[in-house]
């Protein structure tokens, strides 16, 4: 019985490992960033990855792919990439993220992204009347 349990544990492999990253930790309103979630397991069983809903950023695109390597040491790798666009200035949390494979669950800590106001985006949100007034104003004198 113990030999059967040991053999079962060896064929299923260890639980997944999970890593979350972003290509930019500081962006301006209107700019994009790429959030990548990479889960790796030494098991052939399917894996499900999920992320907490995003605030202050909108999803532009999302792609998910899985690769399975069979052999003496089976490996399953799942990569989730989400391209996000900064919508509002602030300090926004991406995640936490979770990977579930069978009875194993792992979490990756949240990543904080700083979004600064974009002068061009702010000017475009002004009322047309105020924008005309600013365009007609003389620049301040030096000194």
C-alpha cells in the first residue's frame, strides 16, 4: 500500500509554482503594460490560473497557452499574458493570482503599479470652452 502511494505521488509530481510579473511598474494614463503569470508543475494534470479583477486599468488583450512535456520528468507550463491600459491615475494592485491543479493551490502576491496623470490625456478631457481659453492665453513671462 505504501509503495502504491509513493508511486502515485511520484507520477503526479509536486504542486505548481507560480510567478507574476509586469514589464513596467510605472506608467502614465493611456499607456499599456504587460502582466504575465507563469505557472509550472511537474505533473500532466490540467492547471487553472486566475487573477483578481483589475482596478484602474482596462484589459486590452488576453492570451493563455499551455505546454506539456512528457517523459521521465513531465512538466506542464501555463502562461497567461494580459495587456492592460492605464485608465486612471493612482496606485493600483494587480492580483493576487492563483494556480489550481488537482488538490494543490498556490498564490502569487499582488504587484503594485503606479499610474501617473498624462498631461495630454488630462488636456483632452477638459471642456472645449476651457480648452479654447487656455489656447488663447499668453504664456507666463519668464522670471
